[in-house]
C-alpha cells in the first residue's frame, strides 16, 4: 500500500496517459490509464510490439467473441511486461553508468529514508553486490493503475442483436483488467454504477487472500464523504474492500467537472480526516461478514485504506500542507504534467496552446455529449475541426468510436449527442419551431456545441506517435484544469518532480491564488452562472437550491477563516492577502443570492 513518492499522476483524457506507466513507472511513479478506448489501446499495442520486435496479431470483432475485453487485456499485459523490463534494466544500470538508477533516487522526496540510505551506502563505497541486494529489497516500480468512468457503459450489439449487459463498455473494460497480469488498482469515477460494481464479484483477484493481500485493489474517486461511505458500504456488503478513496475537487480539476452543491475541498478533506477510522470500522464489519458468508478468507484485522486528493494543487507548499494537515497518503498532480512530454502524450500545437493559456482561455464548457460541464481550452484543434463542419452546413461527428452513444430520445439504438445523426434530427426539429433571430441562434448553438470528445481526447496519442488519424481526424480535444493558467513552460520529468518537492519553482505567476481560494472563486462563478441561466421568477425549489448552495459556500469560508487563524504558521502557503480575498468573495455572495 505504501509508495515511495507522495504524488501520483491521475488519468487525463483518454490518450494523454494511455502509456504514461511505460514512461514513468520504472522510476517508482504511479499513474492511471483510461480504459475508455480499446481501439486506441490496440493501436498502441501494435506500435510497441513493432518497436520491441514482438509478434503482433490484431484482435478483431470478427474473430473474437469478447474483442473489447481481449484488446484491453492484451494491451495491459504488454504494458506490465514493458514496465517490468524497464525496471529490471534500471536496476542493472548499477553495473554500468547508473544513470537511470540515480534518476530514480534523485526524484524521490528529500525526506525519503530510501534516498538517505542509498546515498549513505554510495558514500561509504558499499560493494556493488550488497548495493544490488539492497535495491532488490527496497526499490519497486510505480503502480500501473487503470480508470473506468462508470457512466460510459454503453450497450453493445452484434449485428442487430443486443448483447447481454456483461458486454457493455464498462463491464467489458472491467473484465479486460481483471484478466490481465497486473497487480495494481482500478479507479472507478463518475459515481456509482450498481450493476457494474456487482459484476466485480466474478473475479477472485479483487478479494483478499488468507494473508489479506489483494492482487487488484479498488479505488473510488469521490466528491465527498457521503459518497464514499455509500459506495464503500455497497461494495463491502459484497466482500469487496475499497483500498483508496480519491477525493477530487468538483470544479478545480481537469476533464468533466462534477460540481458539488457548494461543498469545498478543505471542509471535505477535514471530514475525511475526522472520520477515517469510522470509515474503516464500518466497512470492515460489513466486508468481514460478507467474506465469511462467501466462504472466503476473512482478514484478522481491518485492511488499510489510503486517502488521497487531487484538483488544483500547484505548489510544493500546498502539496506539503495537504499531506501534513489532512494526513493524505498521496496528492494527484494532473494538469501540470500535460507540460511534461516524458510523461504524457501532447502534440506540439496543443503544447503551445497550453503554455500560452491565461485564465480567460480556460473555461467550463458544455461540449460534452454526457451533459456534464467539461473543462476546455479555447482554440483547441478539435473545436476548429468542429467549426469547419458547422460552416459547411454539416455539423456533427461521424461518430467513429461510438463510446458516448447513450441517447435514445429519437432512436431505438442509442446515439451520441455529438453525432451528425443526432444533430441533424435536432436541427430539423428546431426548424419546425419557426423561431427567429437570437432565440433560434442560441438554440442552434446549443445543439452543435457538443463535440466528439471520445475521439478528440484520444487523438493526441496518435499524433505524438506518428500513427494514422485518417478515421479519427487530426483534431485534439484537451481538458486541463484552471490550474494550467499558472504554468507556461515545457519541463522534464525530473524538473516537475523537483517542483512538487520544493527543490525548484517553475511557476512564474505570483498572483496565483491558493488552490482553496481558487476553487472557492470557481464555485462563486458557477453559482452566478446557474442563477443567470435560470429564468425568473425562481421557483421555490430553485430558490431553496441556490440558498443552500450559498450557505454551503459560507460554511466553507468560515472553515478557511478558522483554519487560517488556527494554523497561521503552517499556512504560510496562503498569501498575505488571502483573508482579503475570502472576505471579498463572502461579501459578493450576499449580493449574488437574494434573501428568502
């Protein structure tokens, strides 16, 4: 359960981190692969097999009864093999230049006991045989984790025959991971999918053995403690242990933004800190009872859990405070790693846009066919590609991947709201309403705004690796968090690690607000937008929602004021004017929400 690093690289988009473990895991850094696109995984498998001189045979829909799962298994097995081989090569470098081994050690935090021990052994001229033995015993690669977005569980067909739920996209992805050789974690994001969670019971690797070891661990990405306890208990009743709860900011993050009702990161982390043991005790009791009923080994004592967080962290001081004050086991650094070509796949055009991005270039859009707010970057090449089709009078995507075919408003088989088919139906329907002027334009724009992100988020891996984009098109969707506005330089993996641990500072924006203050600002803006887009007069239900939202933000502000007062010395990470910023936001809230 313990990692040598105190940061991890979360899943980003689809293609940005599709092979990140191959690039960073041998240095002890954990990262997450998206399992959305099995076709992209297959292309990457072919690419790497070619590079390594390994035999490759395509897994096709015609030859396989379970092609999606098999493609995912084959790719993950190859990644597992590559990471193992690179890690063994890193260890062998001790007998050569030692460059890779020293890079592993140098990137560790300075407080690492491993770093201290290694340097002492080298300084004392320890014989290489003893040093090699120590390396075997103490160093290990980072975890090759995977992510399933539970909402993307499209029904699949063979011809006109609807396949059983077991062949739904998320179910097949789970099966693909379960059958792989990986010993790692699967991250479930975007909320609870009871049918999917229940299917985990089919696979022995998710259950503890007699020693309490679990080959494949479960991580839940959650927005608050209530969500964690509900999902944790649901799985525990099936004998499934949640090994990590990964808390993500509702708005100060990349990708889809699952905004809370005004609940802020600081108070949420405090609740986890105060209830950590209760969470363990509650879920352990349920899990032990379920394991006993299944005739499986029951751990003698509660298994450990990790509490981690991600969303908007940008300085070493913030990183350190999250670890020390809230007792987190790791902090996710996502968006800044888009500027680390050693770790992620980002094409040159998009890299330039990211480096130049200011606060106003990063915005919460409505482009996702899921209907969930989506962080986007102005000027991205997928938007330009989309606009070209609109200008030609043929809006919408040909839908080459079909991963977000979830709408059945007009068709028996689900289609995607970003598809040409769906948008043609909606525009035809709009024309019959005989609207005019600005009203029609607004309605039209809302239809054609939806973008083919399931392709656009995977394309960077194709572009960076020189693979064909004939089917997909070259347009790249990118989904950085608001934090990108404060990073403007492409850096090496080592430099980013140095920034995280306070050995370097790559941030050149002195006016950057603290991550907690930035999230608060984002929520205030979100509330204002929601109110502005709601027709007057507000209903009682709408007014109640806005008031509760505002009250939750006020509670968050009170928490931060007390936190700053009680931990003034520790919170040197907060700028001197942080209280002025909080007070300004607090005053603005009273003007935002009308009194009941």
